[in-house]
């Protein structure tokens, strides 16, 4: 396992978690339903877990497909409990893509570009 990759993806997960919290918090649907501190923590931790799972995953496929697929899987359980399922789930997919794209250039990962 590449420890630099794990640290990088987890840190990017934290950044994406804060961004996702701001996006979800400012949504009109979320504002109407109330946004508790437990939901805030769950949103941020979901993205941190996304980054960590991307970092430890040994699945050798195209790095962008990897980010999209893992983003979809990790975001799906919490998305069922969010006021706007599609927005939360699609941002999870987007953040998975973003984390893998940035990590590819920061860490110089050996994950193949084409499977």
C-alpha cells in the first residue's frame, strides 16, 4: 500500500466533505427540513470515508472509473437519508472522480489510465 496515496486521498476527502456540507446545507430542500449537527458530521465523514476507501482500494482499473464507481458505492447509503437523494449521490460520484484525478497527479500513482 502506498501511504502517501492514502494520506492524500483522505485529506482530499476531508476537503470534499466540507465542500459537500456547504453544498448540502445551502440547498433549499435541506434548509426546509432542518440540518442538525449529526447530519453535518455524517456528510463530512461520508466524504472522508470516500477518500480513505479510494486510498486503500487495490482495485486495478482506470483511475477515473475507479473514482466514479467507489464514489457511487460509498455515497449511496447516506444518500437515502438525505433530503435530496440525487444531489447528494451525484456529488459523491463527482467527488470520487475529483479525488482520483487530483491524486493521480499529486502522487504519480501507477494505476493504469486504461483498463
